[in-house]
C-alpha cells in the first residue's frame, strides 16, 4: 500500500511538473518521464483562435491541467483529461496501422488474425491519467507554492512550499523581516540596559 501511494504521488508530482513545464524543457521532461503520455502527444498541433496561431497539443492539455488544478480536479475536468489521453493512445501510429490492416481483411482473415492475442488492441493507461484520478480523489494535494507560485503536490496537509529551497528562502525572508521590525527596538533596549 505504501509503495503504491509513493508511485501515485510520483505520478502526481510529474503532473505538477507538466503544469509548470516551459517549452525549452520538453525534451528533458519527455526523457525523464517516458510513460507520462503517449508518444504522439508531444508532436501534435492545432490551429487556435481567429489569428490561426498553431499551438502544440501538449500546451492545450497543459492549459486544461492548470484549469483543473485551479478548480480542484472536478469530475468533468478529470474525465476530459483522461479521455484525451486515451484518444491520443488510440490515434497512435501503431494502432492506426493495425486498424488499417484489419479494414483491408475480409471477415475470415480478420477472425484468424485476431485469434492471436498479440494482435489485440489494448488501451494503455498513462501516468497523466493516473495522476488526474488521484488528484480528483485527493484534491487537497493540488497546491500552489506560497513562495514561487508553482504547482506542486502536497505530501501532507498544510504544506505550503514546493521545495526545501522555497521553504528556506521564505524562512530567511521571515527572519529578516522580523529583525527589521524588532531589531531596532531590541538593540535600543539592549543599549539602554548596557548604559546602566
């Protein structure tokens, strides 16, 4: 059970990283997380808006993930993201080739072909889909860092920072603010006591 929770938290953290992803970091993200989405997910594009701007499919999905994050991973947003992932899988080159092959066969050839289980078209579940389901059930984990504003996944309720770096920077800032406010008064009191 604990190992399963660790895995799904890793997948949810990957979803947070995807929500924060910049175009120049896509290659590294894909390399580090090959099971996050179907391969074809990264290469697709579409025209958006009246200006006809071409936008990558991953950027459209990133907007959807960010909206789901803001809205607490409601059921409709979650289902839309999961179905889109499935659609990318079924539109993959390998599945399309199998479908085209089956269409060219007559009924007896197709029946014979499909007797071999290796020819079955099996839907694959990707990390993005698992992460969306998990955050739908435990939406309290989807958070924004109070220091840097990035998406992150809480390991515990009340977590406010995406990393130790942000926690330390915030603590240093809080200490500096405290000493700016209280330091003058404390030094004055200490100097007064030393003069007596």
